[in-house]
C-alpha cells in the first residue's frame, strides 16, 4: 500500500512541479496518507508522507519526503499553546516522525496533517496568487469559483493556518480547495488523481477568469524612454553594468549575479506603472524571501550616458540601504535575528533587464525566476482589480522568522571559493581543464575559455550545469574576443573575480631554425594574449570594486635557459615580469597578481600532444613516451608534474590563506635547482 501511495505522490508532485504555471521552484508541498506495517508492533499504522523542508516538487524523490504518524499528528491540537506560541509546534513534528531518515518536516506540515483529506496540494501558481493579492480578492474568488473554492484571509504559514484550513474543509464539504490570501492555493482530494485534478482546476479556472475579465494593459501605457534597447546594445550595456551592480549588491557580503532580459521583464519595465508596482514589493512568502521586500529600480532613461547611469545607481543603492535599515528598525523586536544585509537582491534597469543576486548562481537565477513570477502576479491582479500585497510588518515577520533563521543556520558551510567567479583561458584541455575542474570543485563559478569552442563546452559540461560553468570561445590574440569573453562571464555570473592566464603553445626550435612566424605566434598568444586578458579582467574588477586575483601559468623556462627554446622561453619570461608589474600596479584595487611556474607537464597536456612533446623528446634524445619520466628524474624530488599539481597551486594562491601575497611565482617543478628563483 505505502509503496504505491508514495509512488503516486511523487508522480503527482513531479508533474505539478514541472509546469511553472502550477508553482515556483522549490515552492509548495504535496502529501498523501496511507497505511504501513509498524516494524515494532507488526500492526498497521496510518502515515503521512509530505514534502519536507527545502527541495523542489519537480525533482522530488522519496528522500525528500518527511514521514509522520497520523495518530500523533491528530493529537497535536490538544497540546497547541495558541497562535502566539505556534512556532513551538514545529519541534513537535519531530516527535511524530516514523522510521529512520527522511526529510525534516516543513512549517506547512500542519496544513497537510490537519485537513481531513487523504491527499493535499499546497501550490504557488501565478494565477492563484493574482487572486490572492487582488484588493478585492475574496469577492473575486467567489465570482470566479462560486462555492467550489473558499477564500482564506492572510495568515502566516504555520499551525494556526493548518487549523483554519481544516475548519474550512469541514464547514464547506462541497469545496475542492481554497485561495490563501496573499499567498497561494490549497487543494485536496480522496485520491491522488482527484487531488491533482482539483489543483489544476483551480489554477486553470483562475487563468481563464483573468484572461476573460482582465483589462488589456494592466501595467499602463508604454513609456518611450523606458523602451527596450536593441538586443546587441542591450547586452553590451548589461555587461558594462553587471560588475558595478554586483559590487554594490555585495556591499555586505559577496554575491553571484544573474541577468534576465526576457520579454516579460522588458515589457514590465517599459510600462508606466512599473515604478508604483515595484515599490509595493512581492507578496507570496516564497517570493520575497528570495527577492527581498522590493527591488532597486533605476529611474534613468534606457539610453542615458553610462557615467550618468552609474552615478544614479550608486545614489539609489545608498538610498536603498538606508530604507532597508529603516524597515528593519521599524519592525524588529528584541528577539529578532540580526539584520542579514541591506543590499538589494533584485535590480531592475528599464530598457536593459533584471539583475538578481544570491549566494550562488542557482540562488541568483531562482531569485530572477521568482521576480518573474511576481510580475505575472502583479499583471493578473492589476488586470482584474488592484495589486495589494500583504503588509510590510507581515513580510518582516516571515523574513526574520526564527524558523527561517534556523533554516539558514542548517545550510552547509560554504566552500573556499564560494561566490568567486573564475575565467580560465586554455580551459579546454590539459592544465586549463584541471584548473577549471579544481576551481569549480572548490565552489567557484567558472567560465571555461578556449579557442576550441567544442573543447570548452565539453569541459563545462563535465563540471556541471550552467549554474556552475559556462563555455566561452575566445582567441586570446583578439582584443574584441577577449572583451566578449569577459562580457559573457559577467552576464552569466555577474562579473569576474579570478582570471587564470593559461592559454599557450610551444614550438621547439634552435635559434637559426626559429622563424619570425614562430616567434610572433608564441609571443602573440602568451605575452600579448596574457596582457590583453589581464587588461580586460582588471577593467571589470576595478569597476566591480571587490578586489580579485589574476594568476599567470608561466613556466620554469621563464628563468631556466634550456636548449632550442628561445621563442617560448622569452614569451614566458615576458609573462613572468607581467606578474610583477601588474602586482605593483593593481594592488591599490585589491587585485593580487601571482604566477605558477610548472616544469614540463607531459601527461594530459594539449601542448605536448600537439607536437611539442615530440620536439622536446628529440632535443633530449629520449622516446616521447618516456619524456615525463625523463623530466621527473632531473628534479630534486624525482616526481612527474601533472595538470592537477598546477591546479593545486592556483587554488592555494586564490583560496584565501595567502590573502597578503602578490607578485609571487610558485614553482611546481619537482625541484629544478637551475630554476630556483633569486
């Protein structure tokens, strides 16, 4: 019985969660009641399976369910101390758990446990929240559904809300669900299929009601100076703004950014009513917990000069922080958690798009998705009535809820490079690939840059989704391509903090055999290319005002005079001195510049596989397959250098333990005495 119950619940949850019209990411919860044999008594026991705290309906698995005994849950009202102490009931859920493992019960567990129905869905559809946030939502709910769906006035999620909905269910046996004022919907059914059908009926009926009864332009007339900028200009302006906005949004703590210039966002920002509506803030708790109570909205024309836009952004950011601090002071009580930060999570730039921020790229992206949900909600509410979200005092109660604070405290400790944004040139193979993989494993978002776009895409896919890595095709000899790579990184993640100058090649020839072309191509890629990458990276880092790291992958050959190596060694010596020069120049901006000097990395190296290995093996008179071992035997430690060893050095230089180190070259060569730095 239970296996079938759980399977049906998961299937229903995944179907509902897969359609963004039904609920937002990680929003809502579903449940089912069934029977299972108690392994201790051997007797049948009624259990509740309900989506636990966190997780997402669209990807919910059995591990994401909390499993509780219904007999204990039904007994909870008898020990309920009242609405003023209802938070204490969350701890009581732990005493109702059945078996081992499972997810932690969420605050919404009471809703599912107390409503007299075998299956319950609580969802956050845009259409349902539009009715829930309309000024006359109760009357509109009656008009839309008759007595089939009942209005529930706003109440903060918790035990009392569960009791309220349970009472409404008993008093309205004809009802299939309810609209929760300011919040969302709840539906129920005797079977999983009936419950799902009732949820979809509420959502689709609300959608149709808004479509047929709503006015055509709920956001007002188009405003010319807020109209969307042409796409190529828009993306370029967004890339210019992204590091500055990220720096402002990271005043209290570093953030990752996300850019959204979808049609829905651009249309909202082009309309006359967007300043009024944005100032009202979001309403559904899932929305404002991720977007803050309201966004920062730029009020300059979309095509205003960049300096004017940046100056106004800084003014508005200062005002936003003052307003947020005042909001906290107004509503905080002696037992409120400390203010978590006064920076905006959402920044709206008319004509350009939306910038959203979070502790990682997924959180930033999801914040953007939630604000798009909020735009849909505002559109629906304004179409049929007037958008009227819950009071700020109620928002504060949820934003600074002790239970929310406890949930944040349970989050895992951030990895060393969390909130860092890295760009690795030559990242499609060899040393660059190893560096990209290591930085991502330590928490960084990574732009994998390579002249071979397919190789960059393979490495980015190996790392994971676009929330952690993106491929960028770039020839480091092309200034425009480098600028585009930095722009792409800024649009993907908000800016750039950590750049690794790794792209390179090598041609092994004697002086007399070295052509001008041999010389030029090696200097163009390594000496000139590193300069161009460093220049564009520094430009973005300075605008961002968050410091940064630039790491050059140089070579022991920068200081070691080996045979048949003039062009390569000279280019590497150029890179080595760039490290020193840039460390001295960029220190005032908090940008550290360091280098890594590897010995020959044979295994896994794109350079060695491309002919350099055969050339160097010929120089030293050893078989090419033995070149790595040959290099190892001439070192003090007798150890071969691998790509991962170079990646380890990059991590050590950038992970924070060497925060006061700049202008350093770290040898990763197994110990080559002739290459000791002096």
